[in-house]
C-alpha cells in the first residue's frame, strides 16, 4: 500500500508543477496563449492517463496480495482406540518443498476443541457465515507458525465437538491418562505425515493442563521430541492449583480491594455487585452462600438428590470474610476437588456442585478430577526431561489461573538439575492465554503478537 500512496503523491506533485509551468509559459508567450494551453493540456492529459492506469494496475496487484494463500490445511481423523475417534487438522506452509519441522499443540483443561475456542461460534443472520470468538489460541498459534515454516497438528479433545458439544459417554469418562495417551497418539500421527520432517523430531506446545502432559510425553518419547513449550504452566498438582483459584485468589481480592477499611466484614450487596468478585467465585456468590454447609454435606451430588440451603448468613446481609466467606469458598473447593462415589457413578452433566461454574460439565467431570488425585506434580518430574530437549516457559504475570509462581518454580527446578537448554519469559499485563489481562481476572482474547514472535524465534534457532 506504500507504493500506491507514492504514486498518488507523485500525480499531485505533477499537477502542481504543471500549473506553475503553465503560468511561466503564459508569461513568456503572451501573444500565443491558446497554442500554449493546447500543447500543455494535451501533453498533461496523456501523462495523467498513463500514470492513472499504472496506479490502477498497482492497486489491483496490491489488493490481490491479500488473496495469496500462505498456509495449507489438511483434515485428519485420529483413531484413539476402543472405537473413539476425534477430528484433527494439519497446517503447513503453502510454498516450499518441505518436509517441515513438526509441532503438536496440547490443550488446557475443559471441553476444548482443536482451536481452544474461548466461546460459542455464532452464525451471522444475513449471510449465515460463521462468527468466531476473539480467543482461538491454537488457531492463531498454528497459523502463525505454519506461515513461518512449521507443520502444526491440532485436534479436538476426545468426546468434544465444536461449540462445546460433548459426547457424554466419552467426555464424562475422560481421565488424565486418556488425555496423555491421546496426545501420544497425535504425536505419532504428526510424525507420519509426509509434510513433516520426522528425522528432526517434533516440538510439543502445551497450554495449562497441557503443560502437565507435555513434559511427561517428552520423558517417555525421547526419540520423537526435540523441544517443549509450556504456556501458562502448572507446576503443582491440580488440587493445589484449584485451592489457589477457588479459595486464595478470591480471598486476596476481597481483603485487598473490597475491604477498604480492614474491618473483616462486608455486606452481601458489596461483594455481589462487584463483577470481578463474581467472576472469581464462578459467577454466583448467592448460590455459594445459600448452599454452604460446613464443607462436607453437599459434595457434588447427583441432580436427582434434593438439597436445601442451610446457611442463614445471607439473610443478615453482613458476612465475616474469615468466618463466613472463607468457609464457603473452602466448601466450594471441596465440592469440586473430591468427587463422591455417587458423583463418580452419575453422568457428568447430572452432577451438581456448590461451585456454580462447574455445573455445566465444561470445566471437567468427576472421573477426570479423581484421576488427578494421585498424579505426581509437574514440579517433581520436570527435572527428568532430557538435557537434549529444549524447554521454553511462557508465563503471563497477570495469570490468575496458573499464577507467576508456577512458572518460576519450574524454572528453579530446571536450574537445580543443571538442565542446559531452558528459558523462561514472563510478560507483564498478560494473562493465562497470554493476552492482555487485568491483575485479578485473566481476560479471554488473542495472544499478544510479540509472544508469538518470541516463540517463533526460539523454535527457529532449534529446528535445524
């Protein structure tokens, strides 16, 4: 477009110069003004027509550039075993002979499709075209890397289809080990593709829960993995992380932001009307307060069981942060983290929690949660990653799902074992998806361009 602007400026400059020249000629040849005008305008019209036609062709050429394909896509079906399949997609450079270095994307927790779409896909009323949410972390990442020389494989989680559609008998029975085996299967399929340079091994990029899977795959597949990238990493166990998310972070916000006079007391309306706090507690504080029952009686029951609110604190309109709110949040944490036997036997979508956000089944199901209970923390095993495998940690400093300390702990452990090729990059003002976020809430949006650039440069230096 800069070329178009240059041509336009040139034409305007010629017109101004021509007018000055015309004035000079008229002064010089006062007796033959008509002849001067005829010659001048004839020449100028021919020159203008030529420049305008050149300009038009240039504009057409520049506009055509946006239609040039930079990435090719090929859809695949992954056979995950026992009759379970899922959709996948390989993206790679549109130009070049290949084969290209391979990258596998491994999602975070919840019912994620292959793009890690952060919301519902809508249809435009008049045209019927699809309207996608701003957050499509893996779509953005795959496109960026494929445009720059990588072949990238992404896939839907087992039992998950677009728009958070869940196949209940598959999604409801998912365990952590299933997710790890699915990623391992995807890795093998990636390296089988003709567009992928299998001799150079592959890079694994994990996000959130995917950072618990990625180093485990690296340890078990030394012959297939060259690098791992951990985005919004999890260092601790899932129960430990959920305590931060459900209990500690909302309490910190209450004490540091809402309790301005340090009284330790707040009205229900004060905290209910604060959108940040409502977001931090899963969207419905009233629900939590009504069903808080000393932390043990209302643990993830089946929806067929009736439960009555037993907490009368809300009727008094004033609550103690320490005695009422904290115990309510701990109760919610217990509801989510420790599945009862009846919950394990129920369908995922039938299980009701005191913690409102989990009732949809989108965050996870009881069997998946139970499978995490005996899982070794990532911190305790990250030191087993081979010294031949590069490790990149990307951490948002405003991440309220996996806070900054998670990434720093992993970095410290890698230093402790003298891992020779690891790097951590932390980003002020970015959240869990490495998009701009406030201090207390990780907003959902596209990844910052400079994060993608950092990742690409690091991978490029290790893909030869």
